[in-house]
């Protein structure tokens, strides 16, 4: 397989000068183990049939490259993690996305079809995925590694051409484009650190003071993770965050009794105890409300079943995977919006996914909105 490997700034400048306005296929290889921000190991691109690999370790200043993506058409497959990396480096997602995995879903080839399976289905070519778990930041990269990486962009253009033709024929191309733009918008949406606790488990088991503690601890953990570039669970594990909110220790000995790792206590013990103490001094009236579970609402199971039946009928009618239209998470998002918010809160809150865009057009309009 022919490709150019860029390892110097001069080579990168020459490559950027050669780019035109035709679509660019893009993939990234990265390592994310202990760090908050993924470590970029390799960039793979293809334009007009020419494959280029960029070594970000040899060429650490990629600012011109990221700017060169502005207003371009980018073809990616299963773009979620790639978009996170691009956003971290580029600070925006100012381009048009064509995600071939999303295209496959609209053609009912699978809700989350992998790259190798897509290529085999559309091109009849078997792609070697043997290097998918390699250390992409270790140098030198082997011939097998770089060939594997290059293959990840080799087939994107011909696959998208076939997918586009079928999407147009199925009258789904506009919906596909909207879904790709929605993917970009969600990746760019700024997350409120005060809501970091909402992704943790068993919140419904906490009393109001416990909810206040876990909210503050989760916000502190996120800030610490970003500041020190550590994965969240390498600051304090999620299970331990819950234990701290539930038992609310007041001394280091209390922390030890909760079986927290010695390094967590040594490094973060004082900060944790200070947060818990500060919450305990608050006026209880300022504590957040208790967290309710949808499953505890009397009508939940019956409503979930009836909604799934309506959505399945829509999926059958339009030959779409039900997971693309509305996964259980999407249905729960809608029911939380409907049941947990009052009329005034619903007016100002973000509309649930089921009540926006093509989902609302196809099926969401049938539900209370």
C-alpha cells in the first residue's frame, strides 16, 4: 500500500499546501489509559486517493493542520472519539462531517457497524484489524502498524459514494446530514461541571446532603482530572465518590475505614474532607432535591413498553434500526423531561432528542410535547 509518512514540519507544510476542497478521509490513532486527554499517536488522511500519515510525535506543532480543516468536508467512520481529539486540539469542529457508520445505520446495515464489516459488506474486501489494540505512541511504528493505519482511510471514499447513492434512493440523505451535524453540535456543547455527578450510579440512594456532597466532589474531581491530566478514576474512583457522599467521613481514619486506596487518601484526603465539611455547614434548605429513578414512577414500565411499540413500528416502516431512532437512553431522556420537569422548566430546558429533527418528524410528534 502506498502512502506518505510525514515526520517533519517542512513535509507537513508541503502537504497542507497540496490540499484542495475535495473531501478528506480522516482517522486517528491514540492512547488513553491514565490520562484525561487522549494522547494522539497517528493521523491518517486520504484525499483524491492519496494516503498520508502524520506522526504527531515527530511533528508536535499541528496548529496549521487543524486550521486547514476549517470548512472542509471530512469523512470519518464511528467519529465520536476522533471528534473529541479534534476538538481538544482544534478547539472547534468547524467542518462538515460525513460519518459512514451513521450512513450505514440509515441504510439498516447495523446501528453501529464496524469499519471492517462495512468495507467487507460494500467493497467485498477483508480488512485486517489485528493492530487495533497497539500502543500508537511507542516508536518506531512497525510496517504492520502503519499499513493497518493506512487501511483505515483507504476505503472511506468508495464506501461513502455507495452509501450516498443508496441514501438518496431511500430518501434518507437529508436525515443523514442532519444527524452528522447533530453529532458535531453535541460534541461542541459545553458541559456544566456542576452536572458532572449526574453520570454516577446509585444517586437515588443518597439523601439530600449526600446529593450535595456528591455534586461538589464530582465537580472537584473533574477539575482535578483536567488540571493534572488524569483519567477521572485515577483521581478518585467513581465507586469511592459515592461512598464518600453516603458516609460523609470527617477524618483520615474515617477514610481508611472506607477502604479508600492509601494514595487517594494521601493526595486528596484533605481536599475531600474540606468539601464534605463545607457541605455540612450549608443551610440544608440549599441542598439539591432527592434523585428520583424513572423505574420508580408507577407508569414507567407500561409507558416504556408502549413507546417502544410505536418506535418499533416506525423502524419497520422506514427500515431503520430501532436503536438509531431511540435507544432506551433516548426514551429515558424524554420521560425525564416529561415527568421530572414542570411546565416552566420544560420551556427553558433543552428539548429531548426524540422531540427534535428527523426523529420528531418520523415518530416524536406522536408523543406528548
